């Protein structure tokens, strides 16, 4: 039920996934890192990369494309080291521009602390100010990648060791982020003070440690979940094992959308199981917004969990009213007016389960609303007599500055339209969103970052004119 | 809920999908045929092709790969004709060999009836005998493709027109097949006397006709379903509209597996809705083989329909106990012992829904049994206390000679093992298959070909030594 | 001094090269055939292919591209057979159209004589008539390739053996051609009655036989030249060695352009050394058309031999006045007015040798004249005070029907302009061509086909309206 | 007569070519830079790249491959700017390693002087010491590219303007180099104090300035040669035109190999015409080392100029005894013992001009001697009765530290063998090299760097242990 990303389906987009391993003995870390970032593919589809070191050699490969496109056998062979001990990997959703390839991660550099590789998920909201300051002091920036700012902060503290210097850099950079950093002999992981972006630690039976954005990446390499990296914590692994430093704790506010949609349904983050929380969101939605109907139908695959929960709480039958073409999402876009409609029709097709029925359609979110309207049409064309739209997240009204692409504010339908206007726009008979309180209860774990719903940014915001200035750069 | 094909999941494989259009006025048939064969992608993933004609020019493009790989914008442009009137398309699952590309379809040839293009699904069981006879008479065969035998039969009747000659060829070839054939000015579709392979006719509001393996291909090009081509029927479309000739009717025995697994769940074949029949199979399975348990879990995506039916009939909760990674199935195979296990783990991951639960696991079929055993293990590792395996098809014991690749007989686990042996092999607490009678009732429409279950071949079998001889050829 | 083909340099284009081997013992024929067709690359740059058989398996690979592009290591591996005994190969210059790939050679087919592979150089002028007749009799034609007509003629004689049937086919097809044909166990070579296209036989010390368009292909696989296949002769090699059948002898008239330009300068054809004949052409040109000047400069590489001859006879110094960029000829064409001029300037650049000099510029031929004019300009810009253009072939006024692409008649500058008009067009101070008689003396061997100069076609011409009809076909 | 690089031919390899343009008005600099680096392709075949700016946007594209492979139409489009004013380009011969792509040039970076792009030819012999010092001070190095050291030196002088800072960096880096550097609004070119590597300035009639490694790159973009950049000079072009700063003059010692082999024969460097100097080298060689013989034959294309000179001085006929296959040099290497021999035979084939003749074979240099031996064999096999080898450079005994790859010292045949030993090794009847004095007279212009012949390095040498340390790095 985890989504094969398709722009036509109009979802928020996670911008990255990170992965790292440290083994006290020789392991095929190229292959394991490949498996790890493959398991995180849903967090970034446009670039992939990894570094591997055996304590001496330090290899890196990265490029635009899916993990399986970037790493064919030949390319994986190039990062393979017989005595590999440390590795990191990354998947990325890239922004537009002419130099995407140079912005792929991990970023690698030579410093007075040896060669380092860094991969991050999220955003440093004050990266630009820090970068400008360092430029004035004679630093070079080869990329527009935030990671390079972090690396410069680490390198300039030439009198500190790597862990101290990294902790120092954490204190200077604000925002929501989760990073893995490696030298030839150590693996470091750290998470922003609010824990906006997730990061977990696992271990294999053979003693190797794994740090990754989600538990699924641990399981795929044969590791069990030890615990989450705590908000504001820095952990490192070297020949002496796992160590921790609490650099900068703050009130934990992990991103609610990890449970609503991003994170895979086969794991738990900050102690809360994602699949179970989605079932609870659906049940909560049924309690908050009941409606008389015949059948509960999910938008596959993102709405499945909430739809099962809705059906369970409401006592209505769950049915598969929309079938998904697993090959969709890879066609070129036809240069015609009906392109978007066509893309949706190529991806989703109604089954006989909706014919003559009053349908409750459950999805996880509405961003622009364009796709939702097409899906409602699809159901009506297939004979649904009523379509009641239920959404397992509150209306998205604000942009995210912590690593999620939700579209610009003016494109967010809930930022510019009332609930009734949205209902008319998408053509549903009724429309209802889960409440913020209901969502928080369904996740029922830590405090949550709900900034995209209510505009309260726990980890700060960038200076407003930054966006435009960046547009002038390479 | 339609499957993204993956060999690791050990399913029977449909060998082809066919598509054809005739328009009384200029239409962008290259684009529409692209959409049509894209909708049939689940019927064949290894080659794709199409022909387009405007009554004068006759373009063909075909190659190995998915539809979207073969037809990028540049290649589609090459078959585009501003005044296109007739087109056919094909998707194919290819067998191994060094010359696959030359066997891709549609097959095109120049004959005394002008240029012809032919695409077929299924097999002619006596193709080899007919081919050898024609070789002796001086014919050339550029490929090992059955279509070429059909085309030679048509061409040799130089005194007949195209429809007569095609009907004559149908009478000489036995087996299970569905074909589309085009000249510069006409589209022909025909189906074997038993109707083993499906073929449907549709029409757009603008008058254009469509003939395809499944209704989904009609819908995607904006056509509505008119009817199925009847077993033994030949239909053709030309400037005078749609015509029919009943060439060779016999007792209809369409392939049961179209409803069990192959056909997309958004259509009906021979009057029977595929999605509804899958729900009924699950309900029947629940009646035939009930068991005390906590939750009903499908193997995604192939077992979803039957699992919903099973849950509905049994009153047990339906839950998503296995999450599918939409990016799986495209990795290169690791050269290690645990490769198959790894592939399954990369594709499927258990959710918290099975933890501490007695699970009824529902799938559509078991071929070799290897994957089933891995999935059962996966659930036990995730904390399932019991796993009860339920299968919505009877045990597969016999090979198919009508266009389905089910693996060789000695590899079919049900051909060499008892039910109890299979249960032990896959490690389930209980194992049960739907009965042949129960399956027939669930489909509840026409007679069915059940040859792979009971060895009764309604459309004949090839001479036994053919398989070996073919191995010697290119 | 053999030319890297470049359309900008405006030369006639050879349409094919053929190669075949038969070995009495196992040899790596895939690799040797690769070397053989690589040596013939100058005869065709747009497609390459080969077949290899070990008496049982029969593999074929072919595609658009240079030999080294079509056959990377992986592809060559696919045709490799440990016990290979027979092989043929082909390089081709393709005509335009949408289905080029299907017309690549060798053409392979199954017949009553087993699987056959055929590759040809040249043209059958009555191929169309023969083809139409066979269509009426029920034959299929998958391609528009002349080879398929030959194969159909061979297959229809089901009572004859392969050699008899091939000899029979030779008697029915007219034109200028040289072919290699293989079954699983024999290699056949044959040449048209006039010997218009070349074909030579060689042998390795280990007993393996080679048949090829030019001697260079023999040398590259370690064979020595035995002799030319005679005009009208058919030779075959099987387990009993080399055999000959004189099918249809006529007055030999090999194509003069093989010596002027096509054939590589490191071999001899029909007993006449190509390099030496080019030197003699230059000497003859100097005798026929002397002029007072300072330096003799070739257009590289096609004019080098004749320029050396001219310098030697005239006593003037030979100098390298035009340097060739070896990377040219592979750029995409700029969408600007000066594109052609630019292509020439990217390929050729004047050296200091022409500054302040009266230059005799020697080239092998003038087709359209466009490039010649650009080269003359180039020399003048570089300071040449006079440019005297000397051409080692007579004016080309007629199209070739025997396998050479010389451009359509209306594009041939010598067909529509007087000598003086051409001189003005290209801007030379003087312009002179070798005489037909002078050319014949310089080659001084067999009779020659001079059809493109004088319009006398020794091997017949096609029916005129054929060209247009073919344009309607795929 | 300029060489298509082929490793089998065993020549020294130039490591780079640079190109830059500044236009006072909008020009299609992407296209012009493409033409410029295409003209310099012989200076580097393994990577190509360019930057283009319009004063605001700053685009860069670079990759492994030939210019025409890296820059297809789509890629060139990505660097195209309608109002482009400044651009630089680069071609490169890459060393081995896993991260070649990241070392491609131009190198771009953001600094306190804005975005900069730098491309260089040559080597800074003290780059490592400077780099280590800057690492200690907190600098990052993303590559192992010398350019990055130069850019860091420039960036750290945050109080200076770009020209001052670049001049300052020149004073700190030693070696032989020629560089182009661009900001959004200015183009800078500079050459090492000894002028070891070449750099020339040109101008178009429309006022645009060009700076490039060789004049051929000026001509191809329609510019005329103004003058050479002087040894130790820095020039820059901005909206106020061309400016000069003499930073660090020393005794000029340009690299002799530019005239012997590297530079294209259609230009002059430091006032000396390359083609004419090659003729003079051949004449000098004939005076120094006459021998009784029948014909003078060049190794194409590198020996052509000297062979013409030798023939002219000796009065012997010049003849084309070795024909070059223009398609060679792009095959994959056969995994057999005779691979090298085969490569030479695929590239070069003897013509009838050497049969029964006493041949003087002229080449520009001998590095390892392996190829020379194969060529001598080739001539003897073709019937040459004697082979006298003449070389237009002195014996190469020492490595180059200024940007030329001549192979390691132990591989240099002249470093480990006496003249007589080399003669026996290559199997020539006689062998002779031009003298150092003779070479200097033939070039007859500036002082020359003859370090690879006599071990006297005018611009210093690196610390010896550097080579090993670098091997440990990425």
C-alpha cells in the first residue's frame, strides 16, 4: 500500500532518504547499501548515490535516476571494496535546474579530517546566511547543496576532531534535518533538535550498525531496530562501537506526514507504528465524519490504510473500487489538453464494485485538488450514485520548509478555497478532512509538526527573499 | 490490484495481448494504439510493437521492452501518420533465445493481398506440421513465430480475397488463439473455435472500431464495449463497417485463469465481470475451507479480490498484512544463495497487522511453491501465530498449450506433491485450494478450459516431440 | 589514404561489403567475421551484421550502426559458438525509410534446404518483376531487400540441392552483384556475369577459406589471396573443400570506381593493384592536363594517390596543403545557413604549404560540386594565388544501377553543366578531368564498367517506373 | 595529417585543450565553444565540458567522452543562453580512477567573487603542498583536480578583485600551465612564466575575443590570430576590451612536442608555423642521417610532415606505403595474446608502394617502441627489402611534469636501452633520431623545453613521493 510516486496523483513529496552502515569486519557494503537505499526509494526517485570505504580507499558513485537505474551491476562493482567497513547512501527528489547531477548526494570532500561523505534529508533554514558568511571568508561552494555548508562548517574547525566539529556545526544550523556522515573509519548520524525528519538505528547479528531514515531499510539488510536517534542527538559508530552525544535537545515535533503518507507501512517511527496509525486515522475520520453509504473505497495505494480503518469503524464493506495499473507513471506526457485526465485514467480504473453504489472514497491528502476531481469523475462514470470524499489529513494550507515539496502556497487548493469551494471543485457529494486534534490522537505518540496545516513552524523559517535569490544561481 | 509481473512471485504468465483499430476518418492511431497496448501491458512485458496505415503508407515499429521503453516520443513519431485509418498493436512475453527481436510482433509481410500485419495471442498446436508441409512446397520462414504460418496460409490462397483466405487458414490451424490482422484498408479479428483466449469489440462515439484482448484497452481509447468476438468467429471492419463470419463454432471453453488472475479487474470477459468473480471465488473458498483465525490478508496484488471475498463471507476482518514495494521487480539478481528470498523480501514486507494474529493468507495460485514458502516465513517472522493458506484456483498439475507459460510439468509442485506435502513444503498450518466445481460456480458464466488443473485439453495438444525439435532451431 | 566517409565530402557511396568463412575445424568465427567486416567498413557505415553456425546452431545479429557500434563485446558473445564452422558478415549503407532495421543483412530464413543466411553487394535490376511474379504465386516478402527475392528463388526449387538451386536463381536475376550465402554446413559465393562488383577468395594456413569483397578482409583474418571469384562464377566450400561452377560467364566489366575510390589501397582486384592504379591515374592526369604551378596538393584522403602520381609525373613538389581533422564527420548538423561550409571547415584546414603558391588540387571525383567549391575557397583564403583542380575520374553524368549511390541525375553537376560552367561554379582557375581512355589505361587490366560516365550499362537497367512504385512501400 | 589518437600507436598524449570567448554583444557562445573545443579534440579525447554565462545565468555541462558524444543537440541546448557573453570550454585526456566524471573540467564554484569557471592545460608541480596547507586552514577539496587549488587561492583573497587575486595565485603555483577562467562578466587567460603550454589570442570581426590553446580553435569560430599570450602574462577581457598584466616573466621554454606532434599542422605557435617546422625537421633528419634507399614512407598521420621533408631533402620519392583505416581505434580489445599486433594491423595496412623496395620509414617519436616494431614487421611482410627508421624527435628518456603523459620512465624504451638495442628491438636495418640541436634549429624560434629528452626541467619538478600518495586518494 506504499505509493509508486506519480506526479499526476498530486501528493506531497518527501525530498530524501538517508542510509549508513558501519561494520567491525569486512562486509559487502556496496550491495547492502544498494538494498538499503532501494528500500527507501519511495523517499526520492530522481537521484541516488553511495560512498563506501575500507579505511583506505573511498569510492563514490551517484547519478540521476532510480536506484536500479543508477546502480546496474557494472556501477555497483565500481564502489565494491573487499574489506569495506563504512558506507552511506542517499535517494533524492531533485528540484529543477540545469546542474542536477552535480547536486546529487552523498556529497564528498577532502578536509583536514580526511575525506568525508555527507547525505542529508530535510533543510537548514539558515543555510544561506551561513554560506554567505563563509564565502566572505574565502570558502568555495561547488554546489547549491545544503550539505556543502555543513561540510564547510565542519572543516573550518581544524583544531576539533570530527565528532566535536559536527556537533559544533549542528549548533549553527537551524531547521528540520536528518543526516549521515562518514569518514574512512567512522559513521555519524544526527537529527535536528525537533526531530522533524526521522532517523533510526539498527544492528545486525554480526555486530554491524545501520542508521537510516526508516526501519524498512534496516530490515532489508538483516538488522533489527534498536531505537530512534533522538531529536538533537548525534550518534557515531567506530571501532569502539556506538556512542551518543545529546547536542541540542528541544521539544520533539516530528513531521505528521511521515505517518499520514511518507513512511512505509511496515515500520514504526518514534515508537508509533505507521500502519496502525493509518488504520486509526481512518477510524477517527469515520467517527468525525460519518455518512450513509454502501461501500468504502480507497484511492490506491495511499488511501488503503485509512479506508480499512474507516470501513472497520463504520461497519460498511471495504471494497477495491479503483484498480491501479502497475505500469503507469512512466509514460511520456501527451502534448494534448486532456493529458492529466489521461494520466489518471491510465493509472486508475474503476471496478464493478462501485456500480450503483454510494461510495465513500478515502485518500490521505489533497494538495492541488486536480487529481481528486478526476478520480471522482471516474467513479461517477463507472456508475457510482454518490461519492463522499474523506481525507485522512487536515487541509494543507502552508508550504513546508523542512524537506517536503507540497507545491507553492498559491497552488495549495486549501490555502485559497473554502471547504465548500473545494467540494464543488472536485465534484464530491460531501467532503471532509480529519481534524488536527483527531490526527494527533490517531498518531497518539509524540508532539507533531503540523506546520503545513496550521502555519506554526517549530524549527524556524528561512528569510523570505531567499527563494528568489536562489533562482539566479546555477 | 492487478499485478506488476515479477518472476519471483511465481505466477503463470500470459504470453500476449492484441489490439487493433479501424477508423472511418483520420485519427492519431499511433497514439491510441500506444494507449491500447499500454493498458494490456500486464499480458506481456518483454516486447511491444504496432503497425499503422493510412491506406497507402504502412509503418511498423517493434522491439524488446515495455511499451513505454519501446515507444519513446521519437519512436512513436516514426509510426505516426496524419491520415491513419487502420492499426494493430501487440505486447508479448518472450521465450528465451538469441533472436528474440526478430520474433517480436506484429509480423508484417508483403503478399498478393498487399502488405499485411498480424498479431496473435495463444498457440496453434499444429503449426509445426503445417509449417513443414509448406517448407516442402518452397515457402520461406524468416521467424519461428506461429503468425508466419498463418500468413503463409493466407498468402498461398492467391485466388481468394483476404477475408476468405483468413477464414480458410483458421480452419487449418488448431489450438487456442485470438488474432488481429490488418491490411492497408481493413482490420480483421478472429478467435479460436473454443474461445480459449479472449477478444472483445468496442466502438468510439466517432465511429472508430476497436478489437482487443480485454475491455480495459477499449476504455483507455475512449471506446465502449460492444460485445465479445464469439468462439470461432471472424469479424472485420472496413469502409462499410463491421461484419461477421462464423467460421468454426465449437463448445466455448474460455481459459479460467483469465478470471483467476490474468485479466485486469476493471472489465468483463464473455459476460462475466472479473472483479466480481474474484470476490465470489474468495467467498466460495471461505465456504469450502473455513478456519478459525483473526485476520484475512491478501498476497498483494494478485490475492486482493479473493481475500476481500473470503473476509466478507467469513466475517473476519480484512487487513493489509503485506505491504508491496512498488519499485521491486526491476533489480538485477544478486549472485548469492539467498537471491530468491531477498527478491521476495525486497518486494513484500509484513505490517503490524499480522503481529500476534492467526492469519488467513489468500493468493490466487501456486505454481512452483517456492515463493509461497518465503511469504509464509515472512509472516511468521513478523509475529503471525498461525498461517492458513487459501488459494483461489485449484492445484496446477498440467502444462498449458494455449498461450500460457506455467512452467514445465516437473516444476509444478502440485504435479509431483500431495496436498499435505505442499503444505509442509510451504510451512503453512493449513492449506486449501478452491475446488474445480467451486471455481466454475464462482465464474458462473461459460464453460471453462480447466486443462492446467485436470489435463482435459478442449482444443487439442501438439505432437509430443515438438518441444525438443524446436530447441534446435534459432 | 582511405576515406572516413563523410557526406559533406560529396563522394559516390558504395552500398555494401560482404564476407564469409568456412573452416574445416572449430574456429572463433564470430571474432574473425567481426575483423573481416571491420576491414570492409569503408564499404558501408550504416548497418552491420553476421551469422555463425556450428552445423547445428545458427546465430544471427545485425543492427544499424558501425561494426564497432553494433558489435560490442556482449553482442559478439551472442553469436559466438565454440565449434563454429561457417559464417557470413555484411556492412551496408542504408537508404532512407522507417524500417531500416528490418532491411539490415544478412537476411536469414528457414527453407526446405535448412536455415540459410544471405548477404549481398550490388543490385538485381529485375528483382521487382521476379518478386511480383512470386507474390502472385503465394510467396511472402517480409522485407524490400533484394536478397529475399534470391532466397525465394532458391527455396522454390525444392527438388534441387542448394548449389543447383542457387545457380538456377543466378540465371534468373540480372544486374551487378556479389553475394555470400551460407547454410549450416556450407559457404557459397557468387558474382554477376559481368563481375561488376568485386569478390575474392582467400585461404588461411590452417585450411579455412574466406570469401570477401576485397583482399583487405582476407589479410585481417590471416588469409592470403587465392584469386578473384570470376564473373558469372559460383564457388562453394564444404567439408570436401573448395568447388567451382561457371554458371553464366559474360564479358567482364568490373566497376571502375573500385580502383578510383572505393576499394582500399592495400589490395588488388581482378589482378590490378589499387594503390598503383591510383598513382598511374595521377600520372596520366598530369600528362593529359599539365599546368604551370608550385605545388601539388591532395584532397585528403581520397586524392592522395593521384596527387602523388601527378607530382611524380610533373616534377612538382607534393605537399600536404589540407590537414584533415580525424574527428570530423560525426557532428550533428547545425541548423544554420552555413552548415555545409562549416562541416567542410571542421574537417579540412589549410596548412602553410599553400600560402603564396600556385596550387594543383587533386581529388578523385566530383559529384555535386558543392564541396569542391568550398575547398577551393578554403585554399584561396589561406593565400593560394591560383587553384588548378584536377580530377582522377571522368565527369559523372549517369546514375549507377549496380549498387553505388551517386545521387540522382539532376544533382550530378556534370550531367547538367558544361566543363566551363563547373569550373566557374567551383571557382578554380582551371579544371580538368581524366579521360575515359586515360582512366582505362591507368587501370590497364580488365574491361571496365564506365556506365556512370558514358551511360552504357553492361548488365541492364531496371524498368523506369520502379523507383516511384517502391516509394509507396514500407 | 593530424592524428586520430590511438593508444596502440604509442604516442605521448597531450592532456588538455582550453578555449574561452568574450563577446561585447549577444552571440551563440554554446555553439561557438562547441566548435572551438571540437577543433581542439586532438588535445584530449576522454572528457569535454563548457560553461556559458549571460552576465546573470551561468550554465555548465561536462562529461566523459568525445566532444560530439558529450554534446549532442539536447545537451548543447542546456547550456545555450540567448544573451551569452562569456564562455569557456575544455577537452581532457583523463587518468584512471573511479571518479573520473567528477574531475572533468571546467571546474565551477561559487566564491566571494561570484561564480567562477576554470579550465586548465598542464600541471602545477607544487599543487600538493599548497593544497595541504589550505586543508589545514579549513578548506574543502571536492576533487583531486589542480584547478581547485587555483580556485581556492583566488577565493581566499577576499579583499582583492578577481584579476589581482588570480595574479596572486599565479605567483604561488609553479609548473607548466595555460588556463582560461571566467566569471559572469569577464574572461581571463594566463600562461606559466616559461610558456611551456601554448595559449593564443584571437578576435572576430564583430569584436568578440577568443583565447585558446591553438590557432585552429580561433579559425573555426571565425576569429583571426592576434598574438600569443606571453609566458608569465595574464590577459583579461571585459566590457572595456582586452587588458594585459605581465605577472611573472621568465626565459620562454615552450614544449618542443607541440611542434613535433601535438599541435595541429594548420597553425603557428609563438610565431613558428607547425607544418613548416615539421617539414624542416624531416629535412634536418635527412641531412643528419642519410641512407641509400628507394622510397620515403610516413607512419600516417604523425610522420607525414617529416617524411615529406626527408623526401624533399634527400631527393627520394615520397610514397604512401601504409594505408590507415579511418575506423580503427574504436574496437574493444580482444582478450588474446596478439591483441596489440592485431590493433596495429586493423589500423595500418601496407600498400604495393613498399614491395621490393628499400624503405625509409619516418615517424615523429618512439615511446615504448612496441608499435614501431609491429610496423616494421608489417612492411617486411609486404615485401620491403630494407627498413630504415627515422624519427623526427630525439629519444624520450624522461617523464613530463607539465601536462604530457609519456608513460612511466621504466616504460620509455630510450630510457633503458641503447640506440643499437632499440634498433634490434624494433627490427629496423638502421635507426636514427634527430639531434636536440637539429630539432631546435628546425623549430628555429624560441628556446624550447626539452626536458623529456635531456631531463632539464625549466619549471621545476614535484616532490618525488607525491605520486604514491595520490594513489591512495579518491
